[in-house]
C-alpha cells in the first residue's frame, strides 16, 4: 500500500489496537450506573443515554430528574417523575427510575412516594430544598426505611473540615454537607443514604473521613472532575463495599477513574456492579 512504510504508519495501527484493548477492558465489567439523569437537558433522552451505556458496558441505569429550584410547585415534581416512568417503561431492561419530591410539602411527598412505588420506581433522588437532616425529612426517611430503598441526596463537599464554606460562603444554604448526612445517619441507622458525586469536585478527603464510621452512608463516585487517588482514598476510609460507580452523565471520566485506580478484580466488580446490587438486594430490588 502506498505510504505503508512512511514513519508513523505502524503507530496508527498500534494506537488502534491499544484503543480496542482499552475498550475490551471497559466492557469486561458489567455496570450499574447509580447516579444518572434523563432529560437533564431537553435533548438528553433515553437513546442518548443508551448510546453511552452500550459503549461503556453499563447494563442498568438508575435515572432521576430532580428539580433544583426551591419554590417549584409540587406538580413540577410529579411531572418530572412521570417523565422518568415513561423512560423506564420504554426500556424496562435498561432503566430503573428513581422518584424526586419536595420535602417542604410533607403530605404531597408521602403521597407521591406511594404513587411512584406503585408505578415501579425504586429509590429517591433529592436536591437542596432542605438538608437531609432537617426534621422535614424525618417522615420521608422513615418511609424509605419501610420500603428498604436508598435515598440519593445532592451534596456539596466544600472545602475544609465542617464544610466551612457551605456555612459561610455563597453556596445554597440548604445544600447537604457530609456532616448533615452524618446527622441523618445517626438518627436513622436503618436508612440507606447515598452521598452524591464525590467525583464532582471539592474536599472528598474530608467527606470520606466525616462519614467513615456510618456504614449506612454510601457514596457514588460520579462527576466531572475525578481527581487522582479519589477512589483508593475512599476505599481506605470506607472499605470496599460502600462505593458505587455512577456517571452523573460524565460517562467516560467516571469509568476511567475506577479503571485507573489501584484495585483488585474483586474490587472493580464491587464498585461497578456488586455494591449497588447488594444494597438493592436488601429490599428485593436487585437487578440479577
Ligand atoms: Zn446528578
């Protein structure tokens, strides 16, 4: 072939085979995405998610669509849940939908949990209308304990012990910090709580240290930053059973951060699949 002996020609082939080996490594591990959103933007529909999921070997995606503004009418939460139910029913083998609610409205929230569970939803995803240890959440967490389902809460792992900047900075006043999760875990040791996206930036070292003694607090390592050593640091403090793979719609980074960590085969399998599935097993919602 013309040019086959030119410098660089063989390199391209090498790069292709390195890439195909890498993708084999990626696909070798089946995965549950413990934190991902459908319709987080109008064009992020199920087919977009499945395109990424197929390439990354993600078998099941736990989708949600939380509402971030405080004063949204409750109907907006219902509509959002209906969108997730529709996606789940369209591709029931691939998507499991989680419900969202506004804890400022207790009666409507409890009714919405029942409606969503009746529709086959599993798990709660929250934003920052109230902190996870606010008394407004007590009846909701008690219901989640009855259902043996996890509560995934948006978090801010802001810098410094005691999340100094969350208290005194310009971050949303009601965002949950690791210390807020500890407050809820102490009151409800039977509740299963998931700290969102330690890969999203911030002081994950302080977060892991804060939650280490509370085995009912799990974390997902999703996010867009994914700093080096975050995974191994998490295992050092939490052990190998409390970390979940999740993408938060940053698929490549979240997969590669686990693959590039210093893990055994068993630990890789636990993070990508088994840990979340074992949590699901407690309520009989496991995916295999
Ligand atoms: Zn998210």
